[in-house]
C-alpha cells in the first residue's frame, strides 16, 4: 500500500519554515457551534432538569420522565463489571491499580500538604492545601468511548481526596458501553448520569435540581463539549482543551523499524488530524520505516484513518545527529515523545518540553496510554511548553494563610502604608496604620 | 456622610436567594471589544513590529521609529530606583525581600523537584519538573499602575527559575511610572517594553522581530487585555482572568469597629464593582461598624468610589454564630477573608474556600496586599473553590517519564493489548504486542 509521507531535512534551507507549516494547527472557531452552545447553556442554567431532558431527547434520542431516571444506580455499574470477560476485567483492574499507584506517588511528591512557618515576631505565614469538593468528569459516548480515559480522569481526583465525582456520559439511543461503566466503578466514580453534550456541561457547571453543581469539569469531548467547557470556565474550573493527539519518535536507527512504524500508526489511528513525526539521523533507517509502514498498513483495520493522518500531518525528518533531534523535539514540544535509542536515558536529559517522555525501545506509547501508570491526558499543540499532564495537582487548590502578630503589624504597617500612599490607595494605608500603636 | 449598605440576616426566609443576588457578578461580553481585539491580534500576528508601533501610536499617543526604541534600557530602570525617596525605596525593597522569602519557602513545599521510582522489573516511572523558559508580565499603565503587582507577578517566576521575564507596560503620552520601573528592577525583570493593550499581548504571544514570544502571560489589565489573554490562551499559558476584588470580614464583635470599617474601605476603594461583606453574630457590633463607616468616610480621598462600591455590592450579614459565619464564608469562597476574632486560629480551621485567609485582628488585608509575603494575585468570584493564589507552581510544568524494561514490556504489553482491542484501537494493541517475545 503506497503512502506519501512528507520528508524534511534539517540541513536544508527552508527547514524551519517547513517545520512550522507541518506543526501549524489552529482549531477553527465555528460560529454555528458557538451560538448553539451559548443557547443550550443559558437554557440549562434557567430551566435546569427540564432543559437537560429536552436536549437529551433531541440529540441522543433518549427519553425519560425525570432526570433521576437517567442516573445509573450502582447496581448497574456492578452488573457491567461482573459481565466483563475475566481477562478484560483483570486488565482493567490491573491498569487502574497501576494508575492509582503512580498518582499516589505523585501526591507525595507534588506538594499537596499544607505548610506554615513562624517568623521571629510571631507572625505566621503559610498555605493551606486541600482537595476540591466535587468534580465532574465528561466521558464521550459512541465510538470515542474510552474506558481508559475514565480511569485517567477519575483516579487522580480520588487520590487527591475529592469528596464526590460525578460522571456524565451520553448514551445515544440508550446504548451503554459496558467497559466504560465498569471503569467508572473501578475508578471510584460516585454518580453516573447518561447525559452528554453542552447540556451535560451546563448541568455540571450550574447545577440542576437533580445534577449537583461541581467545582471543576475534566475530560475530553467533541466540538460542542469543548465550546461549552470554554464558556463555563470561570464558573467552574476546566482541564485543558485538547487538540489532536501527537507522537514524536526520535530514533538513532537501532530500533526494529516495524516497531517504529507501528508506534507511528498508534497515534495516526486516532483521527485524521493526529500527528506522527519521526526524527532520525539515519536516512537508510527512515527508508526502512517507510517500507515497514507500506508493508504493515494493509493489515490495519483503521488503515484509511492512518493513511490520511500520515499523509496529511505526518513527517519524516532527517536530522544531523541525536543532539539536534533533541533540540528540535524541544521546539516541537510534543504530547508524546519516544526516545527509541541505545542511550535513551542520556538523550532524555536533553528533553525539556514534552507531555510524556518514553525512554528506550520497550517504552511504546501504547503502554503509557493504558497501564504504565502515568496519566494519558497530556498537553497537545506545543502547550507542553507551559502545561503538564493531568495529575493530582489538578484536583487540589491552595489558600494563603496570614496571621500577623501585634509586633509584626508595627513594622509591616509602616511598609504597607508607605507603598499604599505611593499607589494612591489611602484606605489601604490607613487600615495598616490603625494597627500601629 | 450617610450610606446605605444592604443588611441581610441568615435566619430570615429568603436569605440564600438574597445572598446569591449579592454575589452575582457576570463579566459582560462586549462584542465591540471582542471584534476589535480579534482584529488587533491578527494584525500583530501577521505584521509584527509594524502593527505594534501603529497601535501604540494610535492608542497611547506614543510614537517611535522602531520597536527597539520602546524598550527601556537597564540604565533607565536603575535611574528610576536611584531617584526614589529613600523611605519609599526601602519599603519597596523590604516588600520584595519578604515576597521572595515566602515564595522560596513555597518552592520547597509545592513540589517543584523531579522524581522517579523503579519497579521490581526495572521499569522506571516518574516526572520531570522544570521552570518555563520565558514569561511575559502585563502591567497596566495610568491610574491602575501598581508597583506591588510587578513584585507579585515577577517574583514567583524568578523563584521558579524562569530564564527570562519580559514586562510590558503602556505609557500613554510617554508618561512613565518611576515606582513601577524601580519595582521591575528589584523584582528581576529582564526586559521592559513600553507597549500595552491587546497589541502587547499579541506581541508576547506570537513574538515579533523585536519582542520575543513567551510561554505564558500573567498580570492584570483592562477589558481589552483580558479579552486578548483569553484569545491567545492555548498559544501561550495565561493566569486567571480576575473579576472585581472582594473582601469578606468575619468578626466576633471584639475588634475595634473602626478597623473593620477601614478594612472594608480598603477593598471598596479599588473600584465601584469591588465587594466588601461583613459577617457577624452581633447586631450591635454591626451597627457600630456602620457608625464608624459614616464617621470615617468623609476623610477618605476616594470616598465616592468607596460609597458606590459599598452601596452597590457591599453587605452586612447578621449570622447566628461564628460557626455559621464560617459555613457561609465557604459558600462565598471570597478572594480575601479576614477572621477578626479572639479565637481566629480555631475558626480558621473551618475555612476551606478562600484565596487568602487573614487570621486575627492585626492581619489587615492591606498588609497582605503589600508586604506580608504571600501573593496578592488571588482567585476572585468564587473561583477559590477550585483555584489558587498565583505562585511558584504557576511557573513550572511537568513531563511524565516512562522507561519500560524488557521484562515490564511483557506483562504491560498483555494488559495494554487487551484494553486496546476493547477500545477498537488495533495499532495500539499491535505496538504493545510487538514488544512481547
């Protein structure tokens, strides 16, 4: 099966511009979606349950007399788990266990404890750290219903100590996904409503008579869900708005080219806009990966999506050496980065910007997607320059604690008043001065 | 000076609804601002320096031949610092020192170190943590030019280890604020451009020939700046979009009512939309605060703003007891919370949602605004339920590290393949299976 993947060379003149063109991706803003979402949110805000029921009937062809009837009882989740084939159930439970173990470790390391210190005059300063009260998890329905995403979104919240996790998942025509429901139970979700779209986001953000208002909404969704999350941001917290998924493989030419080809496929099969890029100093190896791609592609059930993705957004980049490959990787700041090389740990030291760094030829992205332990919700579209994988830290928040002693108020009051007068804020100054004896 | 402040009682029937009405605040979306900002950003993105120069000429009446000419040399910042009155300079330096000390402590406590662990089969999992490369700080010009904000935004970034900090500050008609420039030098800002508005946000987000592109933009601004920050979010990180400032004072009736009155003023003087609320179980004390307000108001240079703010958005809430006051405070989730009571530490334990918690009658908000040490950039409009003060953690980001051993790939490969087939992602499954011997 012939396939035409863009070839770049880092030593050619127009490389930098060509690379920018390969990476360029801008989510188009769709005015029709925006206005539709704005209207749905306003309607859910004012009419609550009733509006959610109407939109669920209209968009998911799912009717119910009350929103209560769209909440799944715990017994339904238990039945889903009991009904799984033993091997699949074991895989799901083992993945959950590993994801939980990693996030427990993260909780210890990422600073989720309160702290304070006392100054010599008795003034106490610190920070109070605690979990969010209630979190909503959006899980897409239909073909993009991924039980692994349920684990990856819910487990960090439970580890953080969030008191209540509300999951929403649309079930068009009433079709429920057993693996998703089982994952919800395993992950520790408290309540599940079979609602979706902007109406579910609105219900979680504003609360209705039946759906409790949450403090943060996480989880992937289609364009309507993304637009709704953007709009309710501020009323509630949201996670990142993800772009298409990306993999960047840096290979020194010592890995089996079929492994590299399949790793590129594993990203490309997600979606035609997904991006798979190979950086390699060895032109012969790049040719071998190309051959492996051509040989393996016909076997893949999702070959049409893979081909469209690789031809539309993929690239082979011939680099001068591994050091240059790392530098280019930092510029690309990919969601997933595989360093498939003999000296992977050493090269990994050069990587500063990537959502997840997979070191060594046995670390395929797919292991990270399901069960290595780290989160698979990662920053896309170069946002790894400034943002992080979803983690325990996304489900905690902090308050400053300031307890000024009488003695402290004397010295600090002078400073504060001086600066407040400098800014023309006299009440600030007087408020500080009043505490001075 | 008579003043009419809303009075609520927590034991009256409509209290919950009345409280919601007091708190309700929605930033209106202004279509004219949105379209103007969209156009400015697009123009800066495509024409760079030239566009920034044109908008600066148009909006700030400031002309320059090149954008280079709008960068302030370090000697200019040094001159500003040298020119300050000694007492003011000392106050600024002392404030900076205290803010730095607090954030150094925060850096130690908030999990800014990389970590990893090795499993029994040799698999290594962990997280690489590092500072952002380059950050932009927006500082408003004109009357809202606050040197304290320069310290509060820049210092956490320098403590986090950000390599380069670019500050932008509009100087309408070329008028520069000496205290702001001195603060930039003290805080460790690397470069300063006298540009502002949406054009400055665009220059920082996209980069121009002269202004380097940054990874994150923080700092307050007017409606144009806020709209521009929202629009470039994703290209760069942004801090929160702040609403009007708020103070909530819980008082048991043992504090000097003049102190409480002045603390309420110190919030109200910011802006007519600022919100000052007092919760107190003692109706007599509330009346004494009202008297103190009437007595003190005429002395305040900003009395018109204070009066408008207190009458428009302020409230006195009579509560049953201190425990109820704490519960209501958690529902309000204020930006600033003063617990002005005898047993402040004990009551403080009940507070879960607030940007900053000020304990005890000597802890006036104004000390925290300038020099106590904790950051004064705090979550507003109930967002303290899910977000945190600006901190060192806002200037770091994390990458997952996954190094699977050959042995680990055998067991994890089985699990990943099983789940990938369950999700219909065959390339993911094959990629895992290929690593199994």
